[in-house]
C-alpha cells in the first residue's frame, strides 16, 4: 500500500530537487478592484438525482451518516450548509401523492425509471441535511400537467417551509424535451410561453411570493439571453437564472472517446469551456438576477470509470469552481446520482451509482462499501478558499506562458486581512500519475516565491490537496492537509505547513491553499 508517510516523503524529495527553479507570480493588487462579486459561502453546492435522494439522505430513523458527516465537514469551514437541489431527469416523471410511501419506483426490465411516486415521508431525507442548507424545489414540467407541479409545490411548502426554500424550478433541461416530452421543433419561445402561463397559474393558486422561480435550466440548445428576449422576466416571478453544464460525456461513442483524464485535467480546456457562459452570466446580471449553474459535472451520462472516480476529478472540480466564482457565477450545483438507462441508448455506463459521485452513499456490488470518493477533498479546499465571511472576492491570475497548466487564484477577504490577499489557491494540473518516477515528478513540480504577498510579523501557512497521482482511485490516500475522509470524518494527523522563507513547491497533480 502507498502510505501517507511514503507519499509525504516523496513530496519532500521532489521539493528539494526542484528548489533551484523559483517562479514569481504576476503582481496582485492589494485591493480587489477588478475581482469577482462577493463569493457566496455556498458556492460549492449540490444537485442530487431526485429518485436517489433517499439513498443519499436516508430518513429520520435511519439517517445516512456518511452524507451527514461529509456535509458537516463543509459547514465547519463555511458556517452554513451547501444548497441542495433534488432534481435531474427523474423529476420530469415524478408525482407527489399524500398516500404514497417515501419513494415508489416503476422501472423497466433494464432498470430505467419510468415513474417516481413519492409521499410525505420522502421529505424526511431533507431533515438529514444541515439545517442551514437551502433547498431548490424542482417540480415536474416534462409531463405537461400543471396540476402535478402544483401538488408538488404545495407539498414542498408544507414539509420544507419558506424559510428553507431557496427557489422553485420548473422541470429539468427543457431544451431536451423536443422530440420526446414535447413535439419536435418545440422551442425556447414555447418554453418561455409555458413558463409564463404556469407561473401565473401557480402564483394565483398557491399564493406564491413574487420573484421565487429559478428560470432556465437548459443544458445545450437555448440560453438565458434568449428567454429574456422572449419576455420571461416580465411578470415578476423570476428570482434567478440557471443553466446546466457537462464538459464531456459518455452518452455516445464519439463523445466517450474524448472523455479522457488528459483532456479533462487541462486548465485551458476548463477555462475555455466555462467561459462560454460569460454572456449568459452578464445577461442575468443586466436583468438584476443571480446566475447559477444549477446542475453540472465533468462527464454526463454518469461519468467514466478511471476518469471521474480518480483524484483527477478533484483537480477538475477545484479549477472549475474557483474559475466559476471568478466569473461571477453565484453557485455551482454538482450533480450526484446514478446511471439512468432511459437517458441514452448509446451510453457507455450500466445501472449503478455514477462514476462521478463525490461519495457513494450506500454499499453496492460495483463500488463496495459506502465511502467518499477521492474527489471529496476538492470541496474542502473550496470551502476554505471561499471562507465564511460572505465578503471574499476572487480573481484568476494571468496564465504564465512557461507553465500553462498552473493556475493561481487570489482571494481577498476583509474579514481576515484589510489590505492584501488573504488566501491564494495554487493548482498544478501538470500530470503526475501513480507510476510517475521521482525524476519525472520533479520535472513538473513548481516552486513559487510568495514574499511579495506576506505581511510583517506573520508567517504564511499552507494546506495541500494531494494524492499519490492523478489517476489514483483510492480515497484513503486522497488528502486535504494530510487527512483523508473516506468515512466522512478526518483520518490521520492534520498537516499545516509554515512557510518561513515564503516559498512553496506545488507538485504536479496537486492543489494547495496558502493563508497569509
């Protein structure tokens, strides 16, 4: 077994081997004059497939303690629970019945979910989540029956309450409805018209507050700007806008072929892809609304074995979420769930929890025991980077030509430091695999001089997000500050390094957070 002690020894060896080549970062202003909007402490939030929500949460009698513990680790850093959006494709075949049990599924012989019926006991799963976790209530638009949505919203108001409801959302990815749940040629204008009609009826029928709906939810074909141009924000119902993103896919052979670790863990690919949403963020802000990515992950159709279940996914998450924050995206809802047979007839995956899940909530034949995946540590890095003040701002520093896979994010937080950066996230996406030699590891390590950012009388400290390699799938060796979180609680001794000479080495396939 590759032990933590052996791994730390490798880091020290590589650090000394590369100590002669020191990188100086671009100048960082003392005040965030051109940085992001204040970061929401819930920047890193979750979307969980509706029909699998009870597997992730459990209930009052049998709460899922792994889920409870992992989310509590985030609360400890941000002071609040992340948003939770029970949603995904199964919401559009769901029905609420006051006489049903918590969850009743009608499935095809191959495991496809045709219908999800849920009752009052379903809401117990939300009680397992942190009390400070707001809920995005997504309801069935796909079945084209407004009374189904009405009953679902009414039940949510009764069992969740307005104090905890972030927003209401109609349907999941309506741009995928044409040719299936709607006639071929059904357009964004048709969606906007239906949204306006339904929200008018629901507002009257249920006495809903104004500005309570999260509009959009499209993933490929339409945009926030389009539905704004079509008049979606003319009746006072829109609270915020959301779109979905999946950078890669295993939904068909052509896209599956390019869903590789090499393509995924690439700073230019990550920032180039997400930058496509900058016009939609701007459109929402011009309308005076927040923009969120209401559902996302790295590889659609449930991820990919040996790609999204590796430590590489942690690096992808860290770069993706931090860059999203720098783009003024308010929250990112990481999707968790399982392979859905009816989603694609060409997909590579078979039924079971998704290869991209941040944790596997229950024991299964495919994954073995319930446990966190190697990527969970990314959410710990993000939580500490964002902090709890609600006043932090972030900026991605210009890329250094000689190190294109090195990303540096400056974070200002007046609650910690009134002048100068409070934290600096450094991500080295250059490849270091489990089988990489010491010489190869030293070649991709980067030593950074941080002297220009320090403050007199205070020694900077650093926490590392590390693993034996990019392709490691063992959550026991995926570490945040020297500790693993396989069972939801910290295992091992916390390692917080003091940088007495204000220089630090970042290994390939490693992320770290510097505190000034």
